[in-house]
């Protein structure tokens, strides 16, 4: 897939997540110094520093690196753990689903595939996105163009 995507969705406000990642790296650096001075991994401060620092790096990184690339022939979904390609010919319908996330309702996009399965997309979602409905309309437009051709 060497062609350029016609539309790309990235997480909203991804710049705000670099501070926890930098803090996690700093915590791991301090933990390494503490580990060197303690001489053992079973020290409580070393273990808690390793766990806390790792979580500060892993959780925001998952949020930062989600991508959705839309092409004329399909959608390429990219998360830190998985890369998936779904051609438009396999998509029967584009749906907007509402999930209850503790204190707010989160609207997300879901593909209803021709085999009857659904695939929730990591992006776009309306949590922090100003033009969610416009982005859903763009996805539906690409899907409609692929059906017509």
C-alpha cells in the first residue's frame, strides 16, 4: 500500500499525552538509580517505580499512536498492537454507536461487515472531537463512492 491516504484521523489533543510519557521515563530513570543503590529488585520503591513508570508510558502511548487512514479502496486501522485493513467491499454499513463510559456517553464509529460481524473503529469518536458528524459523513461518502464504482 504505497499510495497516499485520502483522509487520516488522528487522536484529538494527542500533544497533551506526551507529558505523562515523559514523566514515566523520568520515573524509570530515578528507579534505575534507586535500583543501583539498593542493589536488589525487591525493594518496595524500586518495584513501585517500575510499575508506575511503565504504566505512565504504556497507557498514553496507546492513545497517542491510534491512526485511521482512509483510501479509495478501503480503510487501514493502525493501533500500537494491531494493524488491520478493511476493504470497502467488505463494509455493508457504517454505524454510529453510543457507549456509556461512566460519566458521559461516547459516540464511536462501527463498521457492519458483510459477514454479519461488527468492527469498532478507534477513531473518530466524539470525546474531544469537534467535528464528529462531519467525519462520519466523510467516511460514508468514501463508502458510497466505492459502492458506485
